[in-house]
């Protein structure tokens, strides 16, 4: 199994829900409804940490 090509969606999401998928390498996100669409590339761990730390709160 090649983990570099695997995408995963939250276990809490439902089939018809709006959500994102995370690449197993933790460096890419995409819209689960449009797998062929644009991909957001970046440091997902740093993004998650910033969200948890409240850096995007208003």
C-alpha cells in the first residue's frame, strides 16, 4: 500500500456532508466533493496547531 497517495476524510463526516480530505502525508487538503479540483498545499500540522491556538479567532 502506498500511503503517499491516500486521502482520508473525517470519520465524523457523512457521505453528503461538506468536508475536506487530508492526504496521508499531511501536506495537502482538498474538497471531498471535487477530488479532481484544486488542492491546498501546506503544512497541515502547523495550520491545525494555529487553529487550536485560536490564531484565527476574531
